[in-house]
C-alpha cells in the first residue's frame, strides 16, 4: 500500500466497533458508522473492507428507517457497495459474511437478492469445510440455517431440506428448534 495516510485506519476500527453495536440494534451507532465510513471512502479509494462495512452500515440504516424511500435508497446503496467490495476481493470471508447477511435480510419480493445470499453462504460453507479458521463453528451453523431458509425463499424446497438436514446431523440442539421454526414460516 505504500506509506500513505494511515489515520483512517483508527477511524475504520472505530467504525467496525460501531457497526457491531448497530447489528445489535443501536440506531445511532449505525448512523455514526455510516458517516465515518463515508469519510474514509474519500481518503481511500476502492478499499474492499471499507466498501463492505460502508455497505453493511447503509443496510443497517435501511433496516432502522421508517421512511420507505430512505429504506429503499439505503438498502440499494448498501448492496451496491457490498457488490463492489466482492469485485475488489471476492475471496474475503469477512466481506462474504457481510454481503450474504445483508442480501439474506432484504425482502426478496423487492430486491431479488436471495440468490446473492445463497452464493455467499455456499462460499462460506465451502471455506469452513476447507478448514478456514476465520469462520467459527457457531457461524457455520448460522450460515447453514440461513442457507436453508434462502433456498426455501427461492422455492427450492429440496435444497432447503438437504441443507437443514446437514445442520441437524451436527447434533446441536439449539438448531433443532430453529430449523423447525424456519420450516414452518413461509420464507422471508
């Protein structure tokens, strides 16, 4: 990278911490993370992780917004930044995790991004099964659960069933209830 301005890295670490708070429901943290990352984007052009966290923060603002136009615009801006991050670094597990989760949460009827979630979740499962240490066993279980739900959303009930059966075969009792719940809901 050379010896450029590295001040943004401290701000980036703060923004990632704010992003974590935002995921847990802190609306002000989502806004602060978004603004911080927007400023960093002016300092560093096309940095994959900055794009990814900016995109995810934008999606978190969309989640929390009550205005439908804002909700839509922030969600679209978020997915655009996440897609850009994947173009820059498609083999980054952290970016795949962020994009997969955002795409998973977007209503399929409006955004048509469940296939993106499926692609990212499949990538992450393959990475975990290939001994990638950046994915915890708990994250792996969550990804299998969400992948099954994503298959269900796009109408592929056979793949949904196969994915959930794989998860159930791992004998984690917590997920038995979650899979039953996912099976009984009509997708998202």
